[in-house]
C-alpha cells in the first residue's frame, strides 16, 4: 500500500518561498513581545539595584512589617533573663518600633529571621540562629510575648550574644530582608517568601 | 488572504479563551482552603472533628487570668483591645486542640488567638468531654464591627488544614453594637479559667 501523492498545487504552496507579509508579521510580533515584556520592567535601561541606607529612627515599610529602630545597645548583663536566670556573656540589644502591615499575625521571631547583622570593628556577622538569645514585645515588664498583630504598633527588643573572640561592637550594619505572601515555585499555595533585593540597610551606632 | 485573516482571528479567539479559563480558575489557596461550616452566636456548629458554640463576647483594655488554684495571673495590656470570646467546644472522635482560632475582620485580616496561657484554645480536649472557656484576641479598636470567629485545628497556615474542617461564627457585631461595646470597654477584666462540663 502506498501513500497517495498530494495534489500538485498544494505541494507548491507549502514548499514555496515565505511570503513577505508572513515574514513582516513574524518580525513585528517578535518586536512587540520584547517591548511588552521589557517596558513594564523599566525598559531597556541597565538595571542597578540600589538598596536604601537608613539611620536610627528612620522608618521603612515592607510587605509584612513596618519598622523603626530606636536604640542599639551593647550590654555586659543579660537584659532579658528567662525564668529569672541571667545568662553570662556580652549582649547586643536592638530595640525597634514595629507595626504588622500584613493580613496575618506575625511574631518577633519572624522579624529576627529577616535581619542580617554585621558588627564593627571586627566586621563579623552575628548569626541570626546561633547568637540570638531572646526576642519579645516590650510590654508589662515581661519577656514572654512575641506576637505582632496586624495594625498594632509594638515596641520590640531582640537580644544577641556577642561571640567571645569578637571585640566590643561600636557599629552595627543591619540589612532588612522583606517578605512577600505569594505562591511558591513548587506549589501555588501562598506562603511568606523572601524578596530578592534587601528592603534597607541600617547604619547604626552601638550605644553603651 | 481570506484564509490568513480567518486563521489570525481564530488564534486570537483561542488565546482569549485560554486567558478566560485561567482567570476563572481559583488559585491554590481557594482550592485547598478548609471546608467551613457557618453558624451564629448561641448556635451549635458541628464538624467531623469538633463541635463549637459561641456563648458571648466581652471586651477589655487589659486582662488577667484566674487559674485553677484561684490565683490571679499577671495583668496583660494591649496596644488595641482584648476581645474575649466565650465558647463551648467538644472533640468528636479523637483528642482535639483548637489552635487555629482566628478573628477575621471585614477587611479580610486574620488575628490569631493570643499566646496567653490558660485559655480554651490551649486546652487539649478528649472526645465526649466538652469544655467551656475564653479565647483571647488582640485587635485594633476600630476593627471590631463585623468580625467573624474562624476555628480550625492548626494555628499555622502551612497546609495542615487544607480541605479540613473549619467553623465560621458570625459574632453579631453590627457597626452600632460594636461601637457601643468599645465605648463601654472596662479597663480590666478578670478572665475565669476553662471548665470541663
């Protein structure tokens, strides 16, 4: 059994040269697609991410939290002893005014996870997991509350231990990472994911 | 030429159809959200896992919990107001703890129950033994009107309650009633302990 030959006229039209209008339409479509994608993203200008620098008392607002650090202290005594037992060591305490601007309850731990700390003069990084000893809402003279309810502004303290080999810190660089409530890569269920570019970098003097 | 125009038009119609179907498709959060049973104050609402009845709502500027030994806990203040929801809950088939109690306001914001200990949502309930007690929330003073209590088993949004049972209870807080409640808010409320019934 053999395949019947196609009609001669149809073979010619399929294998013939590309017609000019098809070529023109394809080129215009490609150009329009590039422009439609590039224009909303800022055109064809070179992209240079610029993270704003802030100082003590200057506010920033992200997708989840708005904050304003108002005091950074180096302490030789544990400022928030849990169950009455003060831990030995040297401590760095950051005090901030924080407002949850999202639609869900957050915690001081959520805030602490999104701070990257570098102290001077050593230039060392304070580990946000290993070196954090406490994080709480400053209220009622206790250290056991860490919820940040939407729309309620709270004063918050986060305490870190300064690792033994480091000199006493005099300056703190605090990079704030923002979070966005969006569907993830593997699942379209929404979760809080880090935004790529930092929200702000705080240059802060450490008081005594 | 006529065939080309028909082809382009067909493509445009198909593309519009695809976009329309994509827009009509609910997102993952809506597809897998808990299956809620609705109720009102004073009505018992039944799910496969638990039964809930909201009995009353109180407001306070600060609260203190009276524990099972009759001792008063420390006073807890708030930047907003405390909303104390008194409810009766029973587990149906297995141990149940109402960790996912939230107050949902009319703007879609959800306030998770407070971490204050000794409340109904911190109590592990055994099947067939109902308990009556308070659930505490902190919200801004101007957000009370229209608030709804939503209860699920878990406190996190990480997927543990997907397609699971939930209860939505309309607390009957109309605009004028909520305003009058806020105006009459006591500065301090002593909150009684959870009682097994």
